[in-house]
């Protein structure tokens, strides 16, 4: 038998920096983020409005994201067992690490609806930070994160900067 070829290329960091790469829900979230940023810059937005508008999508999408991450964790556990049966301890270890990351991400997302309902912005931000760190660890491991409807503030800012640069190039 021939040993499977090892992937020697490091996985790319998942960074959303192009509007073309966003799904429709993310494009809507980016537009909302842009509208909120403009309202804040003009002094026409209050904190409650900003919180409601921006964080609602995290709350709404939490259940589906939790389920998707738990399903991926279960899938990774099965793959880990299959790899171990095939005497591939390295792959089994990676699959188990991925399963743990997917589970941790599911555990974070399940918190968002209650935190949103209670208006706990700082706790949502802390939970999102943990979620995104786990997602980045997953990418470094070579696994694909579950699709999500929303963008983090950092991702939204990066998209807006990229859009502004692209617009500046076309007006030259």
C-alpha cells in the first residue's frame, strides 16, 4: 500500500477581506455595520439602537451555529476513531483536537441569546472573541469552520477598508 501524501502546505488563516467572498447574510451584516458606523460618526445613534441592530444576528444564528458545530464535532470524533483503526495516530489526534474546538465553539454560541436578551454587550464580545480564537485554531489545524451569517467587528472593518481602497483605485 502507498502511504497517503502529507499536506506540507500550511493552511491559510481565515480572514474575510473581500465582499465578494461574503455570503448574503454577511453582506447584509456588513451593510448594517457600515450604517451603524456612519450613524455613530454623525452622532445620530444611541447605544441601545447600536446594540440591538448589530448583536441581534449573533443571537438569532446561535442555535443553528451550535448545531452545526456539534455535528462537525461528532463527525470529527468518528473520523478520529476511523483513523485510529487504520493506525494513523497523527490524523486521529488532529481529528480529536478539531472535535474539541468545534465543541468549544458550540459551547460559546449557545450563550449568545441569553446574553443578548439581558443586554450584556461586554460578555457577548468576550464570548465572540473566544469563538473566533477557536475558529482560527481550527483553521490552523486544517479544518474548515462552519459557515456563519455574521461578521466580527474586525472582519467588518477589514471589508470596509478593502472596499474603500478598491473604490479609491477606480476613481483615480
